[in-house]
C-alpha cells in the first residue's frame, strides 16, 4: 500500500471514530441526547442533598440568631451564653461547609470553643416562646425574646431542642459524612438544651 493509500485509511478511520463519539453524545439529527435514567437519578440525588444542606444551615443560623437576640436583650446572661453561642456558630459554619470533622457534643461551656463568625444572614427562629410571659423584648433581628431572663433561657432551650430534632431527622437521608456531622450537632444541641434548662431553674 502506498503512503497516500495508508494516509487515506487513517483519515477514514479517524472520521469513523469521531462519528461514533458523536453518536454517544448526540441523538440522530444532531440533537443533544436525553440523559439516561442513571444520570437523571444522580441529578435528583444531588439536588436533594443540596436542599438538605440548605435546610440544615438555615436551622443552625436561626438558632444563632436566637442566641444573639437573647444576648442583646439580656446582657447579664453573657457569661453563661457566650460559650454556647460560640459552639452554635461553629456548628453553623461546619454545616455550611459540609465539614469533614464532626464537632464534639461535649464542646460546651468551659471547653475552650472560640466564637466563630456569624454564618451569614440568619432567618428568625421558628420556635414558639416557652415562657408565656408578657411584654416580650423585640430584638434587632426581629426575634422576640421574653423580658424575664429565666423565660428567655427556656426559649433558648426550646430552640436548641427544636434544632436538634431537625438535625436528627435530616441525618436519615443525608450522605454518610454529612450524617455524622448532623448527628454530632444534634447531640450537642441536646446537651445545650439541658444546660439551659438547668440554668433557668437556678
């Protein structure tokens, strides 16, 4: 076979390969092919995971806003609430990043947790007041805080329990790594609620 003949065979082979590749990515007539069932399922799973992460971060940020509102309304509670608030801020940051390291549930007052930066704009906490006290204090973040400090602590405890329950429910459908993080944050929230309840009774 001559050089020209070999070159013609190579060109024909390359053209055939390109045509085969195009057939894998396009439907007849040059239209984009429809995604396979596996691809559609992968996209559905990715969207569900993104929605779950968004809900988890929103819950954590709402709880952080409740802490900030309580501290603003009752500065005398600062020594008691600052370590807890720092842990909640760290949880919100980790959940937003999809962190690889789970925050330890025992990282509560006296454990050296540094207060993280607030994790962006928070939404008002959707936790009803557990105190039933009159004349609640309106906070800058539109979160209403009980005028009585003990009642405000009970409100925080209720918000911690609500957030912990939300994280525990979310971990059932979360990917393994994120589920471990949610479980740890939920356990920390339960511990915080206990400490806040005991503090309210003091």
